[in-house]
C-alpha cells in the first residue's frame, strides 16, 4: 500500500505538464479546458495502471517519459471532428455502423459542384419556373429499372412508410408470416405498418406460405399484398414462399396491387461476379409488382436514400402525400444518386467505378496482391519481437442485411501478439487519429484487404505502429 502511494507521487502535476513544451503549444490552437481534460484523463489512466498492474518504479518512470506525447495525442483527438473517416478492416463491405456504401471521388465532384453553387434543384430551366426535385433522377431510374415512374425519399424505411400510408391507410395489407422482418436499428414491418395507418394481415406460417394463404385473406378491405425481402436472414429446410411472379396472378383476379420491399435493390446480375443470384429490381417490375422500394446505399452503392419505382398512378399519389415533405431528400443525395445511377448505364463501368460493387467483385488474385504489399510495408516498418504478421485466407461478408449467407473468400493480414493484450491493441487501433476498425477473433487481429483501399496502407501501418507502441508502453 505505502509502496503504491509513493509511486503516485512520481506522476507529474497538471501544472507541470501544462508547462511541457509540446503541451504548451497546444494552448495556442485549442481551448485550455480541452488540454487540461486531456492531461487529467491520461494521468488517471496512469494512476489506474499503477493500481491495477502493480507497476514498479522503473515502469512508472518509463510511462512518465511518454506521458506528454500521449496527452498531445489525446488532446488532438478531443479537438478533432466527432464524425470522421475510419479504415474498414472488417471485410464487411456494406457495414451500416461505419457508413454503408462509399461514394467515389468522381461522384463526389458532382456533389461538390451542387453544394458550392446554386442549382436547378426545384427550378425548371426550360420554362423558367418552379420545378420538381424528383425530376432529376426519375427518368434514369425508369430507364434502368423498366418501371413507369419513380421517386426518392430519405431512406428505404421512409419509402415503405410512404408507400403504405399512400396506398393502404385505414385498410388491410396482407403479408406472409415468414416476412415479418426486423432490420437492425428497429425497423420492424409490423411497427412500420402500424405507423403508416395500414392494418397488417399476416398469413401462412413462419416457414411456409402458399398462394392460397394470400387468396383466402383477400376481402373488400384489402388494399395491397406486400412482399418483403428477408434481407438479413434465410429460413432453410422445409420452406416455401410465394414469388412476386405468382402473387401477380392474384392481382389480375382481385384487382389488388402488389408492393415489394426489396431491401437492397440490386440493379445488376451479381452471379456474374461470383455472388449468389439476388433478384433485381428489374425482375420485380417484370414480374408485375406495382410498387417496389429499395435502399440507395446498400447493394446499389449510392448515397442513403429510399427509391420507389412503380405505376405512375401510385407514385403521383405519393408525391401528393404530406409525408413526402417530411421524408424528402436533400440536394447532396440527389446529386450523388443521379451520378451513381448514370454509371449503371454501362454495367462494366458500374462495377469498376462504384466502390461497393468493386469491392464485392474483387478477385482473389487482386486481394492477394494487396495483402502482399501491405505485408511488406508492415514487416519493414514495425519493430516488435512480440508481434507476428501473416497473410491468411478468410471470408468477407456483404453486410447491410444483403446476401447473409454469402461467404466471399478473401485475404487478410493476421496479427498475433505474444504476451501483449490483443483487446488493448484493438482499442489503440480504434483510438488512432484515423481509427482502424479490425476484426478480432480468437485473440488475433484480422485486417481484410477487401475493404481496405491501397491508399490507406500507410495509415494502416501507422495505426498498427501506434497500437504496438501503446500496448508495449
Ligand atoms: C435495409 C432494409 C430496410 C431499411 O432500409 P434503409 O434504407 O436502411 O432505411 C427496409 N427493408 C428491408 C427489406 C431492408 O433490407
């Protein structure tokens, strides 16, 4: 006890640290309170270290030496913007927690042009009068998907809500029990349905729903039949569901529209690129679905948006729904979406230029080359006897609730630490000025090359060096 007390007195005082030259310099560029907080927090960590790891005098002195640097790092972190870029080492391509789809530089140039200048957002240049913000993307969505008409709202959740509110308020919507899904972030079909004012009529069972289940439930209160893509899970084994094609046979017989929430909204045949076939938006339209909704930032690879495509009469009614104003997209989204959709006019351009599609279609040879380059950089730059770097085979995931069973073979850098804490190392990676988000599995850190860009390699190396210094300090 008394030994510990002595060690605490070895830690410099806040006032002394404020006089340290690198820390003092910070006072010119950031608020004093922030610097003092950074000092207090680092000192507290050191105190905890003494308490919990029973450091000896030599170790405390060693940590005291690096204390000013750690304080400067912490203060810089506190002074940086809260929403910031990270490196995605997880291999999950559409990772909702770290921003889903990336937008390419080319597309962002269009966004910048619109952002820093005035634009014809709601101005009809031909007639010199008020125009519609939806007009800029409507034609191209129609052209790509084959639908009659289209509009765009804030996200797919809003799209589903708007569709149900417009087409089924105070009436019934029939859904299969196997499709009453919950998507992360509390999007639940029964709840969305309730909010929209429509009444949910669920039919069939969890694993099996037949066409006659829908047919038996149709009555004069029925406003629509809803099909929901079971994005983030699959029911396997003894199952059956009704395809949109089969459902559309009921449409003619009973004159009820069919709505489909596709979730991801794929516009190209992914099986050409080694992925499982995922029904496209074009398929749904061809199969007779009246209104389809999907996300802009999942497999489509654009900005956050909810896209609605379908029969003109319904889309026109949606545009008049007051919810449309609440769900409306801003000009940045419209600009990014239009530029992204344009890339789809030529499929090979889309696959090459849209980051999400590029990462999903990356060949194993390409991933291996990237792994080798990063490996070389790492072994040449890290000095750590306790750390082993290897290239290993692994699997990446699509993410975003898309193709949940798909396992894409990939290459990873695997880091093994001897006698050092892997969780502490991972925390340092997350704390780095540009955080490195890695996968931790069985006491190892994995960095998947599928989601790391070549121009991020130096960052990854610096982050790992920072982390290794941290755990060894
Ligand atoms: C992802 C998803 C949603 C929600 O889409 P957001 O664009 O995130 O609002 C709704 N339905 C399905 C089937 C989905 O997969």
